[in-house]
């Protein structure tokens, strides 16, 4: 099987989130066969829900479609380093691989901050690949916040 990145679809979700006034973060979940099973962008403001991050929404949709609380063999593409909440959900869902774009030194929970996957309490650690389309993801975020200052 040839590797195919789904980061462009995550960037599209991030752009749509930004257009809705949400922080532009997008996520795409892909099953072991390489088919996209869920996509989402941030909706915290729209849903008045602090847990409505792109990753959480994509995981919820994929779990509902699979009829399971776990997604073994699935890959998650997200435009921004997941926060500690999202990293914990990724572990709980048993996602196999995490690909993310921009690093998040302020609120990240994978390579920064809590570093959730390094804790002994973390029951599942996905393979992590960072920096995928990082420049594009960083530009979306920078432009979004610049327009609001």
C-alpha cells in the first residue's frame, strides 16, 4: 500500500472552520484501508462546547460510524499539534498513527506541554509524525489571529 497524505483535506477543514469564525484547525480520520471515515473542523464557539475540537469531533463521528469506542488501525491527520485533551482521546480511541502540521508550544499536548504519550498512565501510544504541511497550517493560524487583533 502506498502512503497517501490526507493533510490537504485537514487544511480544507481548518479553512472552513476559520471562515465560520472558529480557530482554524481541521482533522481527518482514515481507516486501515485508506478511506476517509470522518472529517471535522473546530466548532467550539458554534456549539458552545469547549470539547468541540476538530480531533474530538472527528473521533466521535468515526466511532459512531464504526459502532465502537476504539479505532485501531486508523490514522488521524490534524493541522495543529493536539492539546492534552485531544491527545488523551487519541490514546483512548487507540488510533494507530497521528500526523500533525503546526507545533503548538503554548497549548500542545504531544511534543510540548503535558506530552501525554510519554506518561506511564497512557495506555496506548500512536506513532507520531509532526511537521506535515506545517507552513500551510501555521499561515492559516497566523492570518486568522492577525485579522482579529
